[in-house]
C-alpha cells in the first residue's frame, strides 16, 4: 500500500511542476490560481511522502519520489509545453526509469 501512496505522491510532484509551468504562461488572477494550485499540490505531495517514510526507508522513498517527479515532469514538458524530445533526453529519461525500477526491486519493503 505504501508503494501506491509513494506513486501518488510522485504524481502530485508532477502536478506541482505542471502548475509552475502554467503559472509562467499566464498573468493576473489566472497566474495566482496556478500558484495557489502549486501550493496545494506541493502540500499533498509532501504530506504523502512524509506518510510513506514512516514505513519505507527515507533514501529509497525520496529517490523514487523525485524520480517519478522528474520523469513525469519531463513528459509533461514534452507533451504539454512542447519541449524538445531529443534522443539524449529520451535516453536519459529511460535510464532514470530503469533506476527507479531498480531501486524498487532491491528495496527491503
């Protein structure tokens, strides 16, 4: 169950990065709504991370949380914000995914 919560926490990390990107593209009240959404998703992500570190090791949980966030944020950047999907970006994204899977595989919980 804690692994599922960790994945959800990582997805909220992607959400707060998405909110930052949207806030950058907007102005006025809409920008402030995106910043408010950033704070809400940040709090949820951190709260869930705190919960899982009560049973999973901090090092593994944090590494996987940031990995999910990094992979998701790069994908959001490519598909939503039209950032380039170069060969090297995809290569390193693939190695990051392999690292996340490897950490999960060798975790004792």
